[in-house]
């Protein structure tokens, strides 16, 4: 018998009490969604929303090839974690949208399935196997163009091994209200409609313990899709290389808001269809009311400019005591840089202390029976204070004091030394037996630390030490010392060119 469904004429027959359907349209392929590609049949859905089960023996070879291509175009692979119900929720949610879903465990990671899928989703709490299969899987990802969505902690566990920025500087975040960072991005234009209230929206209906990425400046290869409502430059949804998506929360579609589900589906559609990224990164904007902007690394400029680092130095009058509590400065041991410097100590002397200011450090922490974390991020500021003494010789007018700042990575166990900045400080003459106090310019370095029950991450840098040198009005080196023994070999008998800090990170 034959009957009409939608705009297509279909034929059907009964066979052993089972009902099979097939179609005929003058040799043309039926336009329908492929729901399942079985070994001997295909399951389609036509434009009228009717589900059609068609035996492959009634399809021509070109039709079967077409269906396979359609199957791949809607194929998504989920890598499940220990939260099986969350994985099942994502599976059902995406199947409802017409996607063909394959679910694998971490032990089933293979490289061959990458050619059969259009999108890979790493569900939250995904734990990679502790063997060579993970390395093979990551290498295969690097060689293909398959897009990836990483939920919550799966980004820092897996994607950081691909040296992606979205796998770094992840900070704990429970704020699920977001502000669209790039309202003109295609993911906010459809196919699902997204509505906002006063420019904001909530991704979830329930509390989430997730992550966001702190970006003081947005690189050209990244697109921050959404910013957290309560913190500027903190992004829980970020796209990198138009291929890797960081979704900072672990919750399933069951606890997402309508707007959250719509945004997630639009992101899936965007990655599956492989749209070109032609929307510029979000320009720098002032934070919304109530959001405290984090410290941003200043641009290079004149030393005296308050927007550059080191900041302007302070040279006190001879014999003058600097204001402020002395307890804020800690004494520094100084080392001679050469035999000549040691000999010059009979005539000149330095005493040094270091002031630290950490009021820009943000701390968040939580503790429970099952999980706890402690996170710190921000900028620490250092101010070297130098006391110059003319012991048995006067220091001539128009002399020059130079301070070389050296940093090292916060995560380095050794003594990596990187020149951060060089400051030139003209000083007046000092009579024999007198001394002069100088506060060198303040310099800041960014650091990030995260410690949880089963994970620890440290990034950023810290001030390692400094070299202080005194040059006479004729440019000759009078005296020189370093705050670390390992900096001695970096000292020179000529002033290094003045140099501003390029970045606090």
C-alpha cells in the first residue's frame, strides 16, 4: 500500500508482523533527518516529523552514500566521566536535536573514531587513562580539525596538555550569570533564540561549582563568548582557534536554564557546521557597575609615567627618613659582584630592604566533606629601598643609581633569571660620612595559584632579585651589589639601558 506523509509519497508493506517502510521519488534521495544508521536499515524523520524505518535493500548505492555523509554531518562523540547520569542527560538532549551520538569511556579512547565524528565533547570530570592511549589520542587531535568542547575541569586536565590557553589560568567560579562578551557573534544569532534581561542571562537554574578563565587582555586567537556578571575579564565560555571551546560548568542540560540550553546548542551547531570566525575579539570596555576590574599590565612608556612600571622613584633628602611603617620593608642581604666592588666597600656602602604590597591579590576558597580548594590570583608589588652611604669618599653630583629587576616563573624550582626592567635614578652629591635613602620604582608581577583536594596549579612569575649599581658623573662604576648570589654573573661595569617592564604576567 502507499500513502502520503508531508510532501512525500511513501510505500509500506507488512512482513512477519513487522512494519517496514521504503520510498520512491523517481530515483531522488528523500530529504529527511537520519536518526539511526543500522546494519540493515536506516531510521529517518521526514519534514512532517514522522519517523521512517527503511530497509537498506530498497536503497540504491548513491542513496546509502548520501545517508552516510548525512550521518557524519550530525555525528557527535561524548567522552563520559564518572558522572554517568550527566553524560546520559547530554546524550538525550543532543539526540532530541537530531544528532547521532556515540558515547565512549576514557578506556575506549581511540584515534580512528575522529574521522567519523564532527564534534568531540569531554564531559565534566573526564579522567584520561594513565597509559599511552591518551598521548596517541592527543596527537591525533593535533593532526585533525575535529572541534572539541571541554566541560569544566576536563579543560585543565586534558586541553592544557595541548598547550592551549583555555587550559591555563582556570579559576574557581560559582557565578552562572553571564554577560555576552561579543553580542554580534553567530552563537547569539541562532538557530536557537536567546533572550537577555538588561544585557545579562543565567546559564543554570541551580548552583554550579565551575571554572572561568581570567584574561586581562584578549589574544587574537581567542573569542571570549561570555563574561561572568560579578567579575570583569573573567570568562566561563571561551573559544580558542575557532575549534576548542571551554564551557566552565559541569552541570547537565537538566539543570541549565532555557537560555543556557539555547546557547549550548548554538555553540554545538556553530562547531559542527565549521563556521568561519569573522567576528573581531571584544574591545576593551569599562566593567559594568559593581564589578571590580583586575589589575591590567601597563604599556611601556617613560619611567616617570604613573601608568608604566617601574613607577617613578623617590629620592629623599640627605639624612631624611622615609615616611611609613618600617615593618612593611624586609631587609635584604647583598652580595659583592666582583673583587673591585668588595674593595670599593671601604668607600661606599649599600643597605637594602624590600617592600611588598599584595592588596591586589584576590583569594577564594571553599571546603566541604568531599571537596575543597584554595585559590589566589593577582599582582604583587615590590619596592626596593636603597640606603647609599658615602663612607670615606664623597659621591659626586650627577651620579647615577641603576636598579635591575630580575624575575623567575612562580612554578620554577630553580633560579631562572629574566630581566624585567632597568631603572635609572639620578642622585645628588653626597658628602663624606653622609647617607641618602632612595625608593626605587614599584614593580608588579602577576601570580596564580590553585590548590584542591586532588590538583595543584601555579602560574605567573615573581621578583627573584635585583642588582643595584652606583656610577659616577663620568660613567665609571663606583660600587655594585646584588640581592642574590646567582645574579652576580649578570652584573656589568657599564649601565644597562633603561627598560620598562613589558608585562606583569
